[in-house]
């Protein structure tokens, strides 16, 4: 075997590696398309195939063939593989466009720099191969694709400049309309809480959906231009494939990559098809929205140029002491930015012209396939159904300048809230609802006056966990009742954790929360409390008072023993167990005369009181969930909030009814309200 054969032996494996990288990209693009269609987001948001370091690394592998200057590839299929790699790269860039809106300034700068290096390297290498004759076939097609790739990169760069401005606009509008929702909520005091909450979530959902940064970027004119370039490149590749009949199985490679070049060409061509179909769906979905506008404008809106103008009006970042040099640098900066503004205007105007083609095509199709009578019937039915909604919902549609048609399209799409609530209703916590039936009022919360104990104060979540641990040790209780209580508390703690996460906690509360999670996991899975086997304690035949005294003694040892080896979780859990044991002992003076079932039900009612008092915060937490986190996550948060409302709708109704009937004129009313206020944030 010659030295050349030894050196070229790994090349087919490198080809398979390229195929694998291409397949990963294709599957990611396909997953985005399938998920977008299933969720009825035909503008196809990017979730799997996004603009990040991993995707750029994969693309670096995908374009290995056109970057390879050392291996001559004289075969027709080899030349085709080089072309398909370049077209695949441009298709991937076009599909990256919506995901630009997910990035912050630093990520955009680093990502565009990395993409620029890859694009420039690819262009230079292909130009060298064209000049040296390594690429001798389809030279015109290579030149066209390379130019389109450069145009794509320029469009992406100038589109990325608008992302911070667009996000600031959307965030400001979201806050303003969120304040409007809160004011309407306070003014309208006649409707039940759950009804008002559902209406508010419908408004928040419209705001989050139309203000999704990916959606805003997808409906931009520059994204339409990228989709058009992607389609043209696909047509060019398709023409070359059919012209040269390069997909025949008998076509063999003449390079060191051998038959892997055929696989690369075929797989990457399939990837180009997938990416192009996705771009077409996105392009025409946005064109459908735009076609509802009564007028078409080529105006360049303010958000396209605002950032460049701000840079132009700002002084040079570096301080230069010499006045002449400083003046020269400032003039150079102004000239560069002025030209950038002109390029941006040119890009936007050209993109808007390209955006007109699918709009005109859709208008032509409508006029061909629908008679004027049918259209009038459809329009009248839509207008009748949306007449009452549009006036209310249109105020909450977030749009940029020049997107006024979005309010008309969105006014008819409010049923998504009901659909998502139905999903939540199917997941209602039945065991928790059954436990809360034991709730009569909130006076039982006053028993948890933790101020009578010394520091550290325990959290309410830990109180629930501790009471549950005590209840599971009561002898002669049916295991089904114990299992039902554990399931009920498990479901309740899910919502307690949600409320704590949304409303925020201080450092001590966070430690108590973490300790409660650790203790609960051990209790729920293994029926143990700090390595104490609760099932064995149940079998010891002790009375309920003896078990409580035993718990108090063990807990006091954990809480008071001066031992640095004690974990913080053990100290917090020990304090909680001691306090809860004392509360139950003080509350049940005749505990020896009580039956085990009566005591179990008594503790269960105490748990229900604390859970019920804490779950009063649920409407407030659900509303706040809609405005929490970054704007990129806003739509997902609102959807989660809607599903939570569906899950807890019956609980909210039940608790609101009991909150209204809780006595306030009893002798203990002051202590009741003070204890309740510790964990309740007023909704109004």
C-alpha cells in the first residue's frame, strides 16, 4: 500500500462525519417545523435549530468539503457535493433569522463574529478553488450562491442591530398594557376572582404571543428577504441536480472521500429542501397577516435606524486628547455610520419589495378561488364574531410601527386560552381538593403563632411537611388514608413552591424552603424523617401523646445540641418538629381521650388550613407569573399560568368562598388575621 493510500484511508470516515453533522442539522430544522405546525405557529419559531455555538460548530463540519483545498475532487458528484454544502450553509443562515431575537447584545456580537469568520473563510476558499480549477463545474452557480450567502450575512448583521431596540419597545408596551390590566382588575369588583383572572390571562396571552421577539423578527421584512434568497438557492440546486442527473446510484466519486460524497450530496440536498420548505411556510404565513392590511407601505420605520442614529450622535468611545485626531476620528465614525444607515435603508426597502410578492400572490389566489359573495359571507361572519372582541383585545396587541394590520388578525384568536385551560382542568389535583374539603375557615392558622418560639423561625412549607410527618406516625390509621394525605400534600406543595418562586423569598426563607424540600423527599419516598423510620414508630404501639412527646424530644435534640456536624437541614427540621409537636399538644388538651382517627383528621384539618391560607395567593402569583422573567420567556410563562388556572380554578373558587365566610368578630380575630397576613399577599 502506498503512502497516499495510507493518508487517504480516513477520508471516507470524515465524509461520514459530515453526513452525521448534516443529519443533526436537518433533524433540528424538521423538529422546529413539526412543532411549529402542531402548535399552530406557522411562522415556525426556532427552538432546536437556533443561532448558537453548537449550531455554528456543526455548520463548520457541514462545509468541510468546500473548505478542503488539499484533496482534488474531479468527479461530477464531488463537484455537486461542494455546491450542496454551500447551499446548505445559506439555507441554515436563513432559518437562523427568528432566533436572533433570543440573544442579548453580547451573544449577538460573539455569534455574528463567529458566523462572519466562517462565511469569509468559506467565500475565500471557494474563490481560490474557482481560480485554481479545483471547482471546474457549475462555476456560475457557485458564484451566485456565494453572493447570496454574503447578502444573507449582511442582512443578518443589520437585522441583529435592531434586536435591542425592538425588545425595549416590546418591553415598554408590555409593561404599559400590564398596568392597564391591573387597573381594570381593580375597577371591576363585581365579577368572581376566577372569571376576572381568566379574562386577564386572555389579554396577557395576546400580549405575550404578539410580543414574542421571535415572532416580531419572523414577520420583519428582512426575514422575508432571507426566505426569498433561500428559495432561489434551492431552485438553483434543484436545476443543477436535474440537469446533470447527479442522483443516479451509478455515479461514483473520484476523490479520496469515495462514496461518502454521494451520501453528503444527497443528505445535504434533502436538508436544503427541508430548510426551504420551512422558509416558504414562514414566508407565506407572515404574508397572510400582511395581506389583511388595506394599504401597503415601503416606509422605513424608526426602529430600523434608531440604534445607528444613536451611535452616530454619540461621541467616539475612546478618549483622544489631541483635538485634531479626535475630530478626524469623529468624522470617520460619522461617515461609516452614515453609510451604514444608507445600507440599512436600502436593505429594508428591498426587503419590503420582496415581501410584496407572496402578498400579491395570495391576493390573486383569493380572487381566483373565492367569489365575491363567498368572501362577503366569510368576512361578515368573522366580523360578527370578532366585533365584540376586537375593541377589547386590539388594545393588547403588541406591534411595531407599520404593523397595524396585526390587531385585525389577532382579534379573532382568543380561544387558545380556553383550550389551554381545558388542558389544565384535566390535570386538577383531586387529592388536594379532597383535603381542602376539611377546611372550614382560616382561624386555625392562628395556632401557628411561631413568634412564641425562639429563633430560628420556621417556614410555612416546613410546617406543612412536619405536620404530615406527624400524621403518618399516628397508629391504627388505614394506610389508604395516609397515602391519600401524602398525595394531597404532594400536590399542595407543588403550588406552594410555585407561589414562593414567584413572590420571592429572603435568604432565610430560601434556606427553610430548601430544607423542607429535602425533608419532604425523604418522607414521601421512604417514610423517614431525619433517618427516623416512621413506619417502625407506628408499629411500636405507643399512644398519640407518647409519639408527639417522642418527636418533641428527638427534635429538641436536633435543634439544641451544640454539634457542628449537624446539617442546617437537620437544625431547621428539628426546630419545626419541636414547635409543631408543642402546638398540637397545647391545642389538644385531651389528646389521650381522642381516638387516633380523630387526631389524624384534626392534624389533616390543620394542614388544610395552612395550605388554604397560602393558596389564597394563587391568583396574585398567577398574574405575576405573566410579567416575570425576560421577554423571550414571556409567552411560555403565560401559557404555564393559564394551565395553572385550569388546574386550580376549583381550588380558587373554594378558598374565595371560605375567605368570605371566615368570622372576623371573634375574640381571636386579631391573631387570626395577623397570622394569615404573614403568608397572604392581598390580591386587591
